[in-house]
C-alpha cells in the first residue's frame, strides 16, 4: 500500500518536472495564486499520474475539482489504487 506522503511528494516532483514550479502547500489550488499552472500542464500531470500509477481517474472526479490540489490528487490516486472509485 502506497502512503499518502509518498504520493504527495511524487506529485510535487511531477509538477516540478512539467512546469519548473515548486509547490509549497498541499491545499493550494494549482490553477490559482501563486502557481497558475496552465490547463495544458494539468493535462500532462493527469496523463503522467494515470500512466505511472496504472489507474483510470473517473471523469466525474475531475468535474468536482479533486484534481486541483496536491492533497486532492493524492487522495484520488489512493482511492483509485484501493479500488474505492
């Protein structure tokens, strides 16, 4: 079982690789201040997450903005890995 902290660190590393922006707070909206990730960067992150973790994130989870923070993304991954969604 993958620990949430390890997932969060992995997400931070992926974002740094894609955008060269270091994310400091887990609950900050990645599309807003101070990070302003582009929608394209978020799509790259989404694709990397699904590929690296061998999961499929349901579309409805994207509509409710779960994929907008480090915490939200990490919880989504953990729930997918545990087959909760």
